[in-house]
C-alpha cells in the first residue's frame, strides 16, 4: 500500500508565502501524475495544480502566477510553493497521486489558513 503524507500547512497573513510538501511512501512506489487539490468549508474539492511525471504542469486560474508545483521523482515528492496568499486560499489542501499500475492515493490533507 502507498501512503501520502502532506506537511507545511499553517497560519499565514495575506500576502505571505507557504510551501507544502507531499511524500509518497510504500513498497516499490512509483508515482505518475501528481496534484494538489483544496477544499474550503461549504465548497467542492477543486484542483489547484497538477504535474505529470515528465514535469508538465497545469494550474487552476485563481492560482496562476502565484503558486508553483514541482516534483522530485527520485524522492517521490511533490511540492506546492504558494506566494501572495489571499484569504480566499484558505482551505484544506490534499495531495493526490496516480500510481504505477493504475491505482491512486490521497493524502489526509493539511490546513492552510490565510488571515486578512
């Protein structure tokens, strides 16, 4: 079984920066596409950013120019660098990974709170 563990969430003031990390671990783990999703209270979970194993990226419009997704394939780790944070970015952020063999995994989520 594969486990995804997020870290780096916390409280930050508007305009500040925060970097999230997600590590995939398990026997013979190999990640393909990875992504970050977020879910604010009362809202549907939404895609924030995605990255293929070949490092092709895709961003949701609200975060373009402010967030950067990256990965280290050797470490099975994906990062989300967030800058110019807004109160609207407040949400639980979830790591997602497509795995070798067609399966997938979700992390437990990490809370990001942006104060005004």
